[in-house]
């Protein structure tokens, strides 16, 4: 088959780009190695910048998000026996975030692609990219035991950290930056009312914790655990007991527990690949960069890639302007590194690092004390949390 743009990866990034391109008359084909059911079973972050929300509206698939998503104007940080609130609306000049689960967002994007008759090919295995440095790239794959080929003009790699797209860039061209953190997040999803209407980030001597939510009846909680821990090591009761130890007493007292719907351990990593383009291949989302979830930048960073990339492709096909495509990597990476900095700062501020001594602990306390004594410091946090401009 032949198309203008071949997108690899059926997560939110790939689906959103596919929708935006088709709305602008740009034919595209999307390949996803897993089934639709598998993609929709992923439990991921759900704190969205308003820039992401505007993209969803532009893609004509934001109606349910606007109706059911919860607008948050702040969040809490529990530390040193205190529960301090970060007023996002006040300190970012009127900003806020929308809490809306990634699973629901992905479902909305799939339904939008269905309405438009978008070509989404699931269970595409053995995907390989060819002739990326030339004018006529192509992508081959296997589907139902048969070999298939997509001839295209551009290839978009939105297939995640372990995907084939980034690995198709020659080693001499690609440079990778990585930091692996010495702990992970044990997360539990439960059908229980959230303990707080806004997120609570917890710095505690036993380790970090986070009280999050997906809806008024669906809660998501996390605790910091060693990388050596396994999910099987943690019963539901053990998780709730440990979470309560780390929460302020007044919060722990109102925590409603229940059976876990999903339980997993996510390692924390910071990663950036440069450049984000090679020939006719352009990377987006986790294929090019990963951040710790502490600052809620992962999905939002992917959205900024799609913003820049969709504008560049639309300009190219409508006016022949190639400047957006030529400058995509530089422009996207400028924002990505700012998101990396913010996520690294939040992670260092709130977690207990195994090699931290008393001096490091006191520095964390001093940093938090300064944060809540300075409106400029709170302004910087709020500005980054609600999302830097595209």
C-alpha cells in the first residue's frame, strides 16, 4: 500500500497525530504491534496540560475529556509534618491541569479514528524501516502470516522506548543521554473514593508516596520501593499499611482501602535521544525521551512533539514549507530538556535516595522550606507543572 505518512505506534501520540493529519487531508497509515484491547489495557498517567487538551479538541475527540475530566487548580506536598498546597491558579497566572486517565484518552482517540475510517493496523509484527535517508522510505511488516509493505514519504516513530524506530537511526548519528534511578514506584489502582480531591505528593523518611485519582470512584496510589522488590512481594494489605505510614495522620485517617484492580512496579528513568529526526524519520514521545512520572511530564512531553510535528507536516503538504520539518528536532528538544530538568528536580526533591546522608536530607528540607517561603519559587514550580508554552 502507499500513503503519505506511515506512523509506527498506536498509543496516544501516534493516534493523535494520525487524527490531526487526516483532518487536514494528509493520508496516513498507523501500525501497532499489539491488539487494540492490549493498548487499551495499559494503565498510565492522567494529568494533562491544557495544551494537550487543546490538541484533543482540535483533533475533534476532546468532548468526553472536557465533560468528565477534572480540572485541578492545585496540589499538595506533605513534608516534615506539614501539608502545604501549591496553588497552580495563583502562581501560574490562572493555569490548571486536567485529570483524565490515559486509557480513556486513548479510547477517545480510537473512536475518533473509527469515525473517520482511519487506517490502523494492529498486530503488525517484525516491523522494519527502509531507505530513511532517501526520498522514498518504506516500512515492511508481517500481518496474519503475510508480508506487507507500506511505501510512504515520511515515517513517524511513536513506538516507545523499546520500539524499532529509534534503533533504525545509525549509531554514528544518534546520541543517547540516560539516568536510571535506584528505585521504582509500586502503583495500585483501586475502585475506592480518592483520599483527596487534589493530588498529594509525599516526602517521607520511609520514601516517597503519591495519592492520585482517575475519577470520583477510582483512585491511584504509589509508594517508592527498591528496584529489587517484586509485585508478588506486596499484598494489598501490605501496600495500604505502608502507604498509611507515609501519609500525614489526618490524611491516613480518611483513606478508604480496597482490593487492587491493577498493581505494578515502574522503574524510574530519564532518557533523551538526539537528534529526533534522521532523513525522512521523525521520532515522537517515548521513542525519543522518557521522564520520571514525578512531574507529570511524560504524556505531556509527547503531546508537544505531536504539536510541532503536526504543524510541520501540515505546512509542508499545504504550502511546501519545509522549515518546520528541518527544525523539528531542535525545537522539540528545547522543550523536552526543560521537562527533563523539572522532572529531575521534582524527583530529587521528594524521594529518598539510598546513598543520601544526613546532609542530603537536610538539603531537601531546606529546599522545601525555601519553596514555600518564596512566591517566585512557587511560581517556577507552577509554571512548569501546568506546562510551558509550545
